[in-house]
């Protein structure tokens, strides 16, 4: 099973095609099994990300993390209306940026966040590091699940 990693994602090659083939079999429990592994992967990442959060702002943002149950992918939700600054807590921001407030007053802003870490292989403060640190386990979880689902879909072998 191949996987490729770009910042903050683990892409399992062929997973989408596999999901589509499962739907053709018209056996909902197999698609549900794929949803279950996606949720398990997202839950693993959420738990580790919450443990990575070190500042009060990061902990507040990490508290908004929720795994999503989907058949197409493992997905983690961050922030939203619960904490609109969650992305700043995860990715940081440029420090000492000249800003203009609603009243037209000039001020220096974005200092409430940690420094911007870029969008490369070391992006993020708590969520993206959790994804990177969990890559081997994620690939193993998918490998085991796909093997199990395939065995159940084709009990007589392929």
C-alpha cells in the first residue's frame, strides 16, 4: 500500500477507488467499515493534537478539534464559530504587522499568535505535527482495514 505525504495530509493511493468499488458491491457494512477506520484515524490525530497543544491559545483551539465520520476520508474539524482564531493558533502569523483598526487607528497586530511557521514540512504547532508523527500508524491502520474489508468482500479470494 503506497502513501504520499504533503504537509498535513497522508494520502493513501487508491483509497477513493476502493471506496467506489465497495459501493458497487451494494454491501453497506463494508462502506461502514471504511467510515469506521476513517473515524478511528481522525480520532487518533485529534487525541495526539490535543496532547501537543502547549500554550493556552493552542489548548483552546485544540479543544475545538473533532473527528468527522466520512467514507471518503479521515477528516478533522478545527475552530469554526467555537473559536475563529484556531487557524492562527495552529499556523501562527506574521508578527508585528501594521494594521488599521475599525476606528481607523493604526496599530501593530497578529502578536497574539505564535510566529508563522510556513506551509512546508514543519507547518503547524499541534495538529499538523500530530498528523506527521502518526503517519506510520495511519498507514498501518488503513492497511489492516483494507485487508479486512477485502477479505469480507471476497471471502473466496480474489
